[in-house]
């Protein structure tokens, strides 16, 4: 079971795929934030005496963010497609509210 699956199960939201997918996105974003923050907490010193984020952590954050970007894009596409199908099924308007004319 994925971590997102166990979190949503504890909240009683199991079976709502949109909630699980959004939870997955939050976990991805938080992981990137934590790894990037770790680079600042474990700095390396330059020859001039300045501190800079440790490159090992920065590289790990960059690689993970590139992988997560693809997954997060897929999740957003899936969620937006699901919403469009839901609106079409309900007979909702395809025009945004700010473009509808008042009658």
C-alpha cells in the first residue's frame, strides 16, 4: 500500500481517486522541499570561506524534481480530464462562468 493510500484510508476517503492523487502530489512536493532544505542545513565551505548548499543534496533534489514533474503532470492531466468528463455527464456548460452572457 502506498503512503498516500494509508493516509486517505485513515481519513475515511478511500475510494475517492482524486483525493488520493492530490495526496500523491503533495507528497512529491514536500519531498522536493525537504531535500532542497537539507542542502542548506548541511552546507559546504568554499575556498574563499563562504557557505553554499551542499551540491550532493542539490543534485538529488534536481533529479527527484525532474522525475516528480512528470508524475505530477500526469496527475494533473488525469484530474482535469476527470473533471471535464464529470461536467459533460452532468450537462454542465463548457463555457467559463466569466464568459457567459447575462440574460
